[in-house]
C-alpha cells in the first residue's frame, strides 16, 4: 500500500466497529434460529401462565392464603 490509500486511524476504527456490528447481528440471527417451534410455544405458554398467576394474585374475592395456593398451582403448570 502506498501512503495515499492507507486507511486513517478513523477509518480503521470505523471498519472495526462495522465488523463487530456484523458479527453481533450474525450471532443474534443464529440465536433466533436456534429455537425450535416447541421452545417458542413453551415460552409463550409460560408467559400466559405467569400473566394469569399475577391476575389471580390481584383478586380480592378470596383470602390471601387461597389466592397464594391457586397461584402456586398455576405456576406449577409451566414447562
């Protein structure tokens, strides 16, 4: 390389950041593809179950011990 087409320190830094960004994006893509359909389903299911448990905890029609027992039973349904 001649002096004229040698990258500057700024260009080197930019190229390094750009390369690291591409590596990170590729890693994220691989992680997203690594989930099976069953894993995705289980995560959704567990999220819904947790939402239901939180909603039941906020109910006021029963005693706190009863609500805690129901909540524990519901949370045990998670996979």
